[in-house]
């Protein structure tokens, strides 16, 4: 079974679904990705699966260096 990981611990606190988890390594990987670290470094450094590190790094790249708050709102 796959699990949805949240980047924000506050989101996790409001969720009761057992399929959702907060993992500090995921948030750390995201923040380090925003700072320019690559998935091939993140995976072993944070003990994450390579595919998870790639997904997190891709998400961070789409968000830009300032994070998701810098993106224009969806319409």
C-alpha cells in the first residue's frame, strides 16, 4: 500500500486518515531541494527511496527557490 506524505506537520495534525503520514525526512528533503541539493544526494543522506527523493526534488523544482508560496494562485 502506498502512503501519502505531507510536507507540513500542521496538515498532518488535522488529518485522521491512516494512509497519510508526516515524516520529517520528507520535509527536510524538500527544503534541501529548494536549496539546490539533488535527488541522488538526498536519497542516501536522508535514507529515502531514490524514487521518493526524485519526486520531492521535482516538486521543489516546480515550486522554485522561494517555495510554493511564490507560485501564482491557480485559476
